[in-house]
C-alpha cells in the first residue's frame, strides 16, 4: 500500500508548498497571454527583477551578511531558473498553458535521472516506473508513437526549460540546509533578471509598445515569483526534495483547470498523456508502506 498523508496532518511547510503550487499553476495562463505582447526574455527579466527587489526589501539588513556559499547558491539557482523560465516562456508563445504545465511536470521524473547522471545514484524501482509512465504520457501529448516524438519548436523549448527547473529543485535541496533562505532568494531572483537583460542584445530583443496587459502581468508575476521562491527556499529546509516534488505534482492539474476555464481544449490523447505524466510523477516519488517502515527502523 502507498502511504499518502492526510491534508490535516501536514505541517505548515508542506501546506505552504501546496499553496504556492496552486499559484504556480495559474501563472502559466498569465504568461501565455503576456507573451503575445512582449518577448519572453523581457517578460522573464522584468518579472524576476520585481521579484528580486521585493525579496531584497524583505531580506533587509540581512543581505549585508551574505556569504560566498550563499552567493554561489544564488547564482547557481538563478542560472537554472533563467534556463527553466526563459525557455518555458518562449514555448508559451505557441504552446497552450495547460499543455506547457504538463510538459513542465516532467521535471519530477527527470530529477532521479539527473541524480543518476551527476551523482551516480541509481533510481529506485518506483522511479523507473514513474519515468516510464511519464515518457508514455509525453508520447501521447506529442502525438508520437513507437518511441518517435513529433514535437513543435515551442514544445521542445518547454522540455528544455523542464531540465532547468529540475536542476533548480536539486540545487535548492542541496543548498537550503546550509544557507539563509532570504539572502539566497534575493540573489537568485536578481540573477535571473541579470542573465535575461544580458541575453537580450544577443537575441535582438527590443522593448515592446506599452500595454497595461503585459505591464500588469509583469507586476503580478513578479510578486508571485518572489513569494513562490521565498516559500520554496524556506519550506525545503525541512521538506525533502522528494516530498516537495510530490506536492509540486499538483501544479499541472491547477494549470489545466485554469486553462479549461479560459477556453483551452486539449484533445483526448493529450489529456490521457497529461494524466499519465501526473501518475508518473506521483509513483516515482511515493514509497510503499513496508519501505517506509524499513527506513524508519534503519534510522533508529
């Protein structure tokens, strides 16, 4: 049997992650609308600049005590966020928000694969099952068969962003116990903005015409990003990366609900593929009850 904790028994850090996951799901539709009026790099840069300023204000005088490790952590996490959100926002120019959310959810089964590649830590059996289900879901979403993917440029970019988000989760889990979350959050958010603004001349990005749609979206996304990153960095001091990713699995569900309300209509195969991805996310992280008991006995 799988051990699934009841909501009322969850501690505050886990409840907080559930809350930001709901907000995270809503942001997909906001970005999908905003990128019709401005480029992805500018949108992400302004979004994280506002978020970084808000985080820096909240950190206040604590920023003066920043350490080299915290600077390294902030820049490293910021680089992964730049890759993740930059490519995700670029993909949302042509990919529906609910589709983007399901593709982004693939970062969860990607985490054990990256851990295997980087740290030689082989995935467990349930991780392999989850990876298989997630890949099957990806095939259905992309309209592929027999192991062949037929994906658009936007979908490929979204998958690239998924790798960046997987790296972000791994890096947060690695650094969180050793750094001050307030300082690292401010640094990583401002780092994303810096990377975006440095990349704009290379990509030939120009400022768009003024519109309250993209300006309002930038302000709202910036505030949401600051809160999401602050909560993630704070909560993952006590919530393991594995448990956090199980909670984050709800993000595409919320995005799908919001997208549906907004008029998006995914085909039946895409919906089945999305369901398989969510199932793969959950199965890859949940452990059987007997395994949990064994781990607890080993720790005593």
